[in-house]
């Protein structure tokens, strides 16, 4: 009889540990970051631009405080002045499943020669950073063509 009680106690402890770990993983911030190419239209003109798209795929709301393009691993980065698709600036709160896009201006891309692989990143209020996959294309934009 004691072995049955011991077995049930061990099973309960293991099940409790598994539930704790899955709950811990599920309720932490999780963002997907994408580097997108697009076009911005003006009357009579169409200009190429880049944007950083951030998707909250986690189950908790997060505040994204900084966007940027990282060059050379973690040493070198170009911060992006956040201009959202609706024209607003600053931080953005993302609810679960919500998406936001930040457009890069020509000044952001002209700050540094970015002809080698780069990553887009988004940093949340807790200073945790989420990055996109590496992009191997040249990101230099012509400054007189695009000015956001």
C-alpha cells in the first residue's frame, strides 16, 4: 500500500513540474521580427523602402521600445526612429496576435554602409531583444528618393 501512495505522490510531483514549466514558457514575451521590402507612394512617384515588421506571437502584451538594424553581430547597430504605418512615433504596445510595422527612412539606412549581412531587431521594455533572420542584400537607399 505504501508503494502505491509513493507512486501517486511521484506522479503528482512530475505532473506539477511539467505544468509549471509549460506555464512559464507560455506566459513569456515572444515576438517574430521580419525585414520587409516595400514601396511608398507619392503623387506621381513610387519609391522603394524597407520596414521592420514585428508580430506578437506570445500570450502576453508587450511594449516594444526600440527598433533597429544590427550589423556585425551585437557590436554595431543602427537605431531606427520609429515611424509607424499610421504616422505615429515612439513606443508601441502589442497585444497577443497584434502586428506593427516601422518604416526605415533614407537617413536611417545612410548612417552606415550596410552591404554585408544584417538583422532587424526589436527590443521590449524588459531589454530583451528579438531579431530577424540575416539579410544578405544591400540596404543602401538613395537619400533623395526616399524621405520619410
